[in-house]
């Protein structure tokens, strides 16, 4: 499948976001959920809206594994599952006045990511396979949630803002009907 120029630009934004995972950053201040939300909102082909953010994420995981051994981890399937659900949230933003909804979608994605990925951490057995262990896992993750929320808001502002600005000066990239 050949990508049109609009999808190539969106892919470039997502790839740059994924590369930012490789530079030092506060805990969980990453573009992971923002990549999924942005892709789900603007990549018109729904299959590609899932594929591009996840493939880009996987490539950055490979690079992280090669550079410092942190790219592959036991519960990474839960991260990708959360990304898929956040992509669906992006579908809900399509064709709507997004400005008021982006922040709500970003926060919803952060919460969803928190619950899914920390459930994944619990499934590794680190906290025991009990309800109390699950609660302990979520409580232990609370300090990292701030980074998740701030990272998601920041990267969504960058992705959506830059694309909106670019589209303003290049109307061919503006919102198109979804397929």
C-alpha cells in the first residue's frame, strides 16, 4: 500500500515522537499514547491507523533494546493493547471540532494506559496473584501516573498543534472524510 503525502507527514510526526523515547526524560513522560491517539484521529485508513503507531513503537523498542537492553519487557503486550484502545479513542475524534475533545481524550487515554499496563505488570507475579497484590501494584504506580498524564498532554499538544498549524498553511492536509 502506497501512503499519500498526508499520511507520510503524520507518520513522520509519529516517528519523531517515537525517537524522543530514546532521549533522557522523566519517568513515563513519553509519546506512546499520544502516538496512538494522533494516528487514530488523522490516519484515514483504519488498518494503517493501528499499524503505523504500533510499528513505529516497535521499531523504537528494538532500538532501545539494542542501545540499553530496555526495549523488550515481559508485559509489553499490554502496552500495545492499550495503544490499540487509544487508537479507537482517536477514531471518535474524527470529523469533530477537536480542540475541546483532545484534552479529554488525552486524559482518558492516560487513565486507560495506567490501568491496562499496570494490570500487565501485576500479571508478571511481582505483586502476587491476589486482589491485594493488584491494588498494591496500582498504588505503587501512582507516582508514575503524573509523568504519563503530563507526557500525553504535552505530546498531544505538539502532534495536534503542529499538524493543525501545518494544515492551516497547507489546506491539502486539512481534515478529510474518513474511510
